[in-house]
């Protein structure tokens, strides 16, 4: 296994994989207004080869927005490679039966959590609707890890869930999308989530937030602010897509993603790097 003997393991907490094999593994949008569909698969095996080549031990598989609400490929990949992958699916926040769906994907298919996209539902507090009360009660009973794809305007929804269910582990994806042109004050709602000890931050898509070349120094003040607020003990790292799909989606290669954390953020201590690259994730998901 890549990186065997290294403590802690290196854990990529955000990788999308998908198949194009309908009806077994259908493709189709989950986000309102989503129109993009893949023209080739991005497979678990492609990801594993890349992980092995770069010394990444574990990956958290996150269902893509173009793979429908059927998390089957993620679940099957976790079942095939249980010592390399954990799985996070999508649950439709507008499905009246979503509580039973959450229970199915965890209890019967082995997923370790879910991802929600409140930013895709502007103008409404989609996570906090009365109809989703049973969903959150079920998620709380399952005690799984939840990731949120959101911007600062959606932070109040995560805050409400964090208060209501203090035992749930909640992760803000992509640093909460800091906008370098908007300034730090506009980012304040994300930083204020640090008051809840069950909220974590994911350092990912740093390139996508930047207007400058590697190592993206215009984003560094936001990363420092996040680490000052949350601490490295509540920070994880994630990258995006397997293999050549990274470049197709304007992400860094896996090697450069690792280099960014290890060399491109000089304000990090070695202890912080170890927590971000795997130590925190090992604790969150109970990885061995």
C-alpha cells in the first residue's frame, strides 16, 4: 500500500470518480440548472494508480453532481477497495423520502457520510426546511460525516446544524470559497463557524480561488485566517479528480497538490502539514 509505514497516512478527502455504464451507473444532473455531463469515465482504478504513484494512502470518494442521486458506483468502489476508500454520497434535499435514502446508503451500502450543496439553492435555506427535519434526525442517529459545498452566504445553515447536533462532524468544502476581490470581511461568516467545535475546514481548490500562479499567494491570507480560526486539528486536504481529469477541470496534478501543501505554504509547520495531509482525516473517519 502506498506510503505504508508513514504516520499519519496521507488522506485525500475529496475525489470525484464516476462510471458511464447505464442503467447500472447512470449519469445525469443533481444540481438545479446543471447541464454538463461527462464524455468519458473517471474510474476507481485510475485513481488508485495515481494514489500509488504519489504516496496517497486513502481517498474519500465524493459523488459528482453529474452522477444522479444514485451513489452506486461510489458504494461499489468502497466495497471493492475497503482499505483505500471511504464513500460520501449525495442525498436530494427535495426528496420527501430522503431520510430513508440516507439510512439505506449507510446501513445497506456502506457509505460513511454525505455531501450537500446549499449554494445550489439560492434564495432558500434548503438544509433547514421543516421537510428536512426527519433527514437530519436520521443523519444524527447514523452519526456520519457531512460535507457542505457552500459560500459565505450559506454559513448560517451549517451553524444551525452544528448547534442542533453537536456530535455530528461537519466539513466546509473548498475553504468556503473565499473571494480575493471581496476581502476578508465578506469571508467572516465562514471564519465564525470555527466557534462550533464540530465544524472542520477543507483546504481544496486553492488554485480555483486564486488570480495568481502557483503557489497562489493571494489566497494565503485566507488559508492563514482559516488555520488561525479552526487550527490544523480541524483542517483536512482534498484535490478533485483522478488522473488526466484534473487538468481537464482546471485543477492541479496530484503531485502539485501535494507540493502545494508541503512546499507552497511556507507558514505551515511540519506538524500542521501532517494534520492537514492526513492526521485530522484519520480521526474523522476512523482510518487505520
